[in-house]
């Protein structure tokens, strides 16, 4: 069945801390991964992506790490701000030929305290 | 503003009603999607259209009927729904299928079935 999942449903941090959100996936054939952020009352918003031929990719204050050996994905947010409070989803692009689809995890809620 | 607009934002309907959700994308994308987001469940892919042709119907009950008259517009027609169909329905678009880049999501239509 679908098995992109997140280890922690809620992560609480203090403003200024670094946050790490984790995600496990099960399909070793997945070749593309995306992190999305969803604020209350809004649709998911792209944060950063990574292809399976990479193990690390950096954006502005965010870093995604991919460990294909253990099928693990993480999102690191540096100097977390109250505006980072949201639900974060990982998604894997699953499919070998023809139609490929994004399979989403259950989400982790990040709460940032001032 | 993501370039994907959904209407209505909120909808309450009885089980015998017929209603439609509308999605419009202004991004020049060729693929459009309907996702269902329920509480405590991962985003579930419902339908995918590529160049106005349906390429995925993810075992969705026939009380949900999609329509894609052109590459910029996507509808979800609703008929004799059940209370368990209450959810946030998200429309998304991408440059192409298979997904090789991010999905752009709308803000969603919050559906309540009484």
C-alpha cells in the first residue's frame, strides 16, 4: 500500500532553533522527492525538491537530505521563525514507466514559539 | 497567489444535492489534478488530466465526476455524496505528466456534506 510516512506528527521548537522534519519512504524506485508546506486555510506550497541522484540540496534556510540506503528523507529549517509554523509534507514521485504520481506522507505539524 | 484558483472556497450540501467545484490555472500548464485532503489522512490523488485527457482515475466512487473542457479548467461534479466525503478538495497543476517538477496547488474547496 501507500507508505510514505512521517515519524512525528507534531514538532514544537523555539524561535531561532533549527528544525528537522523526517520522512520515510518504501519504494526504492522512487526518483524524485518534494517537500511541501501547508499553512492553515491554504493549499500546499512547494519548498524544495531533490532527485535520487543527489543526497543533499540547499535552499534559502532549508536543506533536504536524502539517504537512499535507509529510504529516509529529511527537511532541515535553519533559524526557525514563527512564520514557519505549518504542516510539512514529503512526497515521492512513484512510478517506473508511463504515468508517475506523487504520493504524499501524512504530514508533520511544526509549531514555533516566540 | 499560486496561479491556481478554486471556487467555491466553502460549500455545504445535502446528500441529494448536485454541485460542482471549479478550478482554473493561469500558468500554461498541461496537467491538472484533483486531490482529497481529509483530517489525519495523507493527500489522496483522485484524478489526473493531461492535455484534457484523463490519465488516472484512482478508484474514486462514481458520485465524483471530473470534467476537463480545456487545459486551463477542471471541474469536479458532485452528486449524492456521503457525509464521509466531507473534506478539503485541492486542485493542482503541473507543467506535464509525469511530474518532473512541482505541483502548484490552489487554496482548496472545503466541502461539508450534511
